[in-house]
C-alpha cells in the first residue's frame, strides 16, 4: 500500500509540475503576442505621427507660396527666398531622422517588454518606411527671377489615399521547462496604417488627397498650393493579425 501511495504522490507531483509548465508556457506565449501587437502598432503610429509633423513643418514655409503653375512652380516674393529655402532644405534633410524613429521604436518595444531568449522580427518592413520623398520646386519672384529649391513639396509613394501596406511582426522564443527540455513559441501581429478621415464627408471625398499628393496636380487645390489635406492617420491591427 505504501508503495502505491508513493507512486500516486510522485504522479501528482509530476502532474503539478506539468501543469505549472503549461501555465508558464501560456503566459510566455501571451506576453509574446502582446509584444508583437504593441510593436506593429507602435511602428505605424510613429509613422503616422511623422507624416503629420512633416505636413506641419511644410505649412510653416509653404503658406508663403503664391499661385502655383501647371508644373512644380510657385510665386514667392524675393524677401522670402532665403527663409523658405532654408526651412525647405532642413525638412528634406530631416526625413531620414523621421524614418529612423520608426525603426527605433521597434527596438524600444522589445527591450522594454522582451523576455530573455525572445527575438522580434519584422517580416514586412513597410511600417518602417515613411513612403514620401522630397521634390524640387521652382520659385519665381516679382521680377521674374527663378530658382529651384529642394524640399519645396513632398510626394507620397503609396497609390491609394490610404497609406496601406501591411506589416507583420513576429516574436519567437523558447521556454526552459526542465533540464534539456525547451518549449518553442511563436506569435505574430499584422497591422496597417489607414487614412483617418470620414470618407462620407463631401469635402474629403471631393478634395482629399490622402494627406500627401501623389502628383503635382494633387498638390494644387484651386489657385493655391495645398498638398497636405487631412494629413491624419490611424494604426490598427488586422483581423487575421495572429495568423502566420
């Protein structure tokens, strides 16, 4: 009888250890999923914030531009040339820094939330790219003098009003349950950046351009240069976020 009781006790202890390991595995897996979700959302949110800041900085000097031409050309009083050219150049040079912040936030998320032995990989790096490029612009003063400045306007590289582009972040790791035994786990999150406006609004439907123009024609509204119309974006997880 005592032998049987001993076997039962050992079995119960082993079963307790097993369910303890299962609980630790579930906790590690859920933490990995949270990390993947936060990572993909943070990168898209950083991208959306960068796009908004670029548009705000452009308006700081772009508001001085006069009537635009049919090609990238605008009227600008000569007294404004130096200030506008300096600010436009500064903004163009700032683009790599804005893009670098998007990449950096992914590392910050992992360092702040990652457990030992986990890795965070970006399967699709679209969330880490701004998706806009600086374009030259011809300015013309009251005497007909012309000059080309860099960073006069910024063109988007995405084709639809929505930045689109899915990005998948995957967290992989292992959990040591006992000597020589490791459980491998993997969780993924799929996110996207969308143009955060009411598409039923007639003003947006008729005049919106995704916040950034795809072409010079989209940058012009009436007789003024208005390239950044509704430059607001929202990050979201896709429904199939956890599928790989």
